[in-house]
């Protein structure tokens, strides 16, 4: 994610296709199981109601219909999940929308709403280890949500369509699910819209078709690699679409899919033309690209006031700078492939992406990373007044997880490691970290343990105590 430019460097009603059906896959719900409720929330330290206990999602299949004229969403969605314990009930996160029916494996289930919680009580209890499926009928006008820091996410209506952004909790505005970064899944997304509009999402476009009356188009996007719900996106509107490819790992071509709002076409296309160069540079520094395609979505400037590292193709509000493009593409390794276990570990996303900007500048004729580090240290009180207000690994509150200490001071932690171990070991750490946790989840303890394992002769105590967890401005060594 990129915050405002001051904080990050330039960082008609369709016939219902069925009210949205949400299905979780169930192979054998035997009777007689003495289960317990799965529980609401996974007790995230900053978003305690986020996610749900008792199960793990492996696949989302969403089939939606949307028309910008009446802003009504309807469709069908399927989710496959596995029970982590014997379950008598479980929750889904869903903010707003009208729920019409809930069933588990075709059998009608009892359900209730409690804020963002949709509590489901299947007719037959679920055994630990079973794969299960639930169906939820829902429809309505998706909401735009406001984060604790005041930024907007969720379903954002635009002049010609919509833009869905999910960090940290916005995805629950348009589909039910287990909305916490610790639960990643693959996706199939089919969206029907009026003829003439484009639909862009994560992964690859596998099919597009026209209705028999020529009035509607359906787009099917597939994301095979595990993805957290907060980096799922859906952009509907008038976009200029271009497809190309760049050399990928082992010489295989990597598809590049870009979608640009016509109002941004001129300046955006000039920057996006650098994607092949940036991808080659990033793979050299971070290791093989972890996904099957790349690209970008450049929306109209009024759609949002921040960029977001949505998987495969990040979203930008207007034409990005080269540095911002580098930042969001670096997130594909750090944040999207290696995903935090909780929102406390946000610095593992933003510290790496910010450091990628510094490395890009250093490698392309700008300030060295050391010069950037020194400038922040010497003038942080003036230019980044909150830089020392809390340590990167312990944000002050949910409203602060995108503040300067998470980004810039998080990057400073990485540079302190680089200073301690030297370039060869540092890049071994960076590439090894991305490879060891590819498509998984990790937290700060995992990272510090990994660094110490890769450089066993170094003492990192001062870096962890002063720079990662310490209060206030560390002393200059």
C-alpha cells in the first residue's frame, strides 16, 4: 500500500444472475458430532473482529452481477474450506448487504447477523478435518467503508463503474468470507456487467462472453496462487486494456495485463512501459517472481487517494511515479506472497517495499540508500514528525499501521541489517526470506529468527531492541 504523497515518496438493474451464492465445500457432515462454534474473529491485535475461527478457506468462487446505474450487486459465490475442529457453527465476515438464504451442502441452515458477523448453524455438525461448503444468498448496495486512519475502502462507486479495495477489511463489503491475512485461498471470479464496460481483477482472464441479447458481458478471472482477501480487487468501468509479456523465471514469458482509465492514458502509459525493466531488476534483487502474471490498474484519480498492492496488478489512483510503481510491484514478493500473520506485522510489507524504492534510486543514479537513511535520521523530526513515535513492529493502534514508522523506519531496520552483514549476506537474506515463505504467512519473530540463522556470527540484539522494538529515536552508532 502507499499512503499520501506527503508520507511515501511518489508513492439499471441487471437481471439477477442469482442473488450472490456463497458456497464453502462439504464432504461428509456426519451427525452426532459434539462440535463447538468456530468463533468470531481471530483476535488480531488491531482488528480483533477480523477473520473467523474454526476453519480454513482454500478457494473462493464468486459469480457476481453489477450495473453502475442502480449500484446493485447480486450473484453467486462459492468457497471451499476445511474445518479445523468439530464445528456446530461458524462465522463469515460480511458488512452490509441483504442475506436472503443460507444453506450448507444444499440443506437450509439457520443464520443470524451481528454487525459484520454472519453466524451460520448448519443442520449437521462438521467434523474436524472435513472439507465443507456453505451457500449464502445475498444482494444489495455494497458499502464504502472508512478505515481507522480515515481512508476509504470496500466498494467505491465511480462515474462509470466501481473499484473494490480491501486493505485491511474492505473486501467484506462485497463478498462473505474469512477476511484476515492469515487465511489465503485461490479464486475464481465471474462478473456480469452492461455491454461496453471492462472488468479487471486478479490473476488471469480465462474467458469473456456476451449474453444472447447482446446487452451484457461476463468476465471470468482466475487466481491460482493463494491470495489474502485484502489484496483481492475488482475494477469495473471504461478501461484501455493492453496485453504483453516479459521474460520470466527460466525464460518463460510472464503475461503483463494493464488497464488504464482513458483520462490517465498519456502519463500512465509512459510509466507502465517500465514494467519489464522493473520486473527484471526486482527478480535480480528479490528472486523469482512468485505469481503467474503481472501488470497494473490505473483508475481515475477520483476513485481513491492511495495506491494498493492488489495481487498480480496493483491499483493506482491516476498515473503513478516510477518509484511508486516499484513500491507496489515489490509488494508482490513482500506482502502478497509472504503475507503477515497479523496486522501487527505490517512493517514486513511496507518496510520491504519502501526499501525497494531506496534500492531502485541507488541503482538508477539517485541517492544511495545510505544517503536516504542519513537524511531521514537527521531530519526526521521536521519532514516526518511521527517517524520516532512508535517502533515499526508495534504500531500504536489500528489507525497507525500505515504511518511513517511502519514504512520508513521499517526500511531503516532492513538497512541496519545490511550494514551489519554486508551486501552478499543481506541479499541472501532477502531472497531466502521470500523463497522460504513463498505463498505463506510469517510474522516478525519468524523474520528475526531467519536473519539470525542466516548470519549466526552477528549479534542483532541492538538492532531489534533499538530500531525494531525501541521507543523514540535510536542513538546514531
